């Protein structure tokens, strides 16, 4: 095989691999972009949104949020009426969430889905002022989640 044929084959393989990689990236991005709309059934999803860079307070807010939901809502978590999801809004497929939920910083957002369609949402903005008082933080999250769960059938 001469050098010209070998170079041609290598270039064709490279082009095909590049096209395949781009197609996979596009498919993955579309799937991830609609992930927040892919909720099935009727439930509440508590999203903790964070950025790539995370300070100790941000980590504490995530820990408190997760602990509050795991501690106070065992049954709704088990029966699928409540779900806790952590998402990085800095990832390209999630960047739209910054505007969708009017985020200003790391946030805990409750979203009510009915038959997989978002009905309403609320950003629990006081988590930042309450992070210094664990009990008040838990009570605030508990009240918010309770309000949303009480709207489910």
C-alpha cells in the first residue's frame, strides 16, 4: 500500500470518527437538556442546583437540604411522590436552568410535576439566610416540601 492510499484511509477514518463523535455529543446534549422535562408521573422534585466551584457554605446547604428531605420525608421518597436531585447548572446541558428557575446562586428549587408536566415551582431562597441555624433551615425546607406534597393527590 502506498503512502497516498494510507493517508487517504487514515483521513477517511478520522472524518468518520469525528462525525460520529459530534453526532453522539449532539444526541447527549439534547437528552440532557430535556432531562428536567423527562419526569414521569405526578411527584415533587427537590432540585439542589450548584455550580462547578463550590464553597464550604454551598456544600453545607446541599448537605442540610439532603438531610432535611431524607429525614422528614421517608415515605414520600419511598413511594415516589418525592425525589431529590442534585444538578450542576454550569454544565452546558444544564445552563438553561439558570434562567428557567431564575437562579442567582446555589439554590433549592421545588418543582411540582403532574403526569410528567411541570405545574409550578418555587425557589426556597431563604436557605442562604438560614444556613447558620440548622434547625431553622430544616424547618424551612420541611414547610416548603410539605406545602408542595399537600397538593398531590
